[in-house]
């Protein structure tokens, strides 16, 4: 018995040490132990969906657990965002959020069924997609400055295509108008497709359009590109100057996608997911495939995403108020 007592005491101590660890800690250490659902508030296809699927596949490879993308489009991304906000904060439902539902709609709608700050934990911004200031070839302006001079000489005569109230094609030009003190008439369409059709036919003069939609027409010679919307030049068209360097200092506007979890998700899970995002979107194959959509990898920390989102919300709130933009 004298030989058994120390062994028994050792086993008991070990048992007490294990059982004293909170169950939540053990669960976090084992995370993930089942499939992870990633909500994308857009239909399949396009950069939004690709970001979610690249993330899902990356998580499968690195964790061994399937990532399942759930497309929940509608209401400018608000339907999917609300669903994510109401999900359990356990790391098994995530949200690929974007500019609209997280930084534009809070200023467009008096009552939202979710709070983009209080209902979510930021994990990482993932990518940005530059837009391009393009004009129909019939417009005589060859540079941003020439376009500004033309617009000032003919207030209210030039027109631009918007794919819907509050969408980037709308807010980006309103920001441009304010920063250049120009009066350019909005022509609103139900979607990017009809807007581009009228731009290509010369029914409208200009547009600030996302790269995936605009660049094929630029390369085909059907549209003329004057500038890129981001503060730095785009890798997709490095010879195209930024709008900022073309006489509109400080102009910086792009569509972005980021990863969020429901509020209350444990910090260790958030940290693990951030590490996975960094790993997945450092893969050259993923980076190159995103470039095919006109998207540029721009991963941030959770704190950087929170600060970025706050700045974006402030910027677009001011644009929306000055332009008097109302929800459709």
C-alpha cells in the first residue's frame, strides 16, 4: 500500500487539474471540431462569393473541418448580415461583410435590424476592389483634370450612371463631385448591367465602376479610363494614375470585404481565425485568383478593421447627408 498511495495521489491531482479547466476553454482549444458556416450576403459568383469560398477551402485544408458557404442575398446585403448577427457566438457561424451593409446602410436607414458594430466582432479585412473612373469615348476629356474642367464649364450637363442608391457606383461619384465642386447629373439604373449598357452606348457620359465590370471594356477600347479610385495605383492597371494624384488629393474609395463573427465570440477563437485568414490569403494561388476578379489582398488585424470600418462609416455618412441620398 505504501507504494500505491503516492500513485493514487498523483492520479487524483492530475484528475483535479483537468477537471478544474473550464469547459469553454477546452472547447476553444479543440476549435474547430465541426463544420464552419460562412454567410455571404450575395448570390453565387463574383468576388464576394469567391472570398467566402476561398476562406472555406482554406479552413478545410488547415483545420480538417469543412467550411460551408451559405449564400443569403437580398436587401443590399442586409438579410444575410442580420442572419449572421443572430447566430450563436461560438465560432461556427461567420460573416463575410462588405462596404454596403457595414459602412453605408447605417446612414441610409433610420432603423436597421442589426448593428454593424455592436452585433459583430471584427476578425480581419481581407480584400479591396478598386473602381475606375471611365468615360464614353465621345467625352472629350482625356484626364481627370480635363473632366473636372469640362464638368465645371457645363454644370448639370454631364451624366453618370449609378447602379442603385447608396451603392458604390453612386456614392463614389458623389464623393468625387463634392471634392471637385462639380455638378454631374445622376442617372439611376436597377443594377450594374443596365448601367453599363447605357454607358457603352453613350446614353450616359461616365461612371466610377468596379474593376471586374469596367476593365474588360477599357481593354476592348469601348471605354476610356481616366483614373483609379484607390489612394495607390492598382496592380491590374499600374499605368493608370489615381484620382488622388490627378488633382483630387485625398480621394480614396473602394469596395472591401472582411471577416466578422457574432458579438460574444471568445477571443481565442477570433485570434485563431485571424491567423487562418493571414495564412489562407498569403497563398500565391489564392492571391492570383483574386486578382482575376480585380481584387487585391489587404489583410488587417481585428483592431485595424474596427478602426477602418469606423472611418468608412464616417466618410460615407457625410457623403450620404451632403448628397441627400435616400433608400429606394
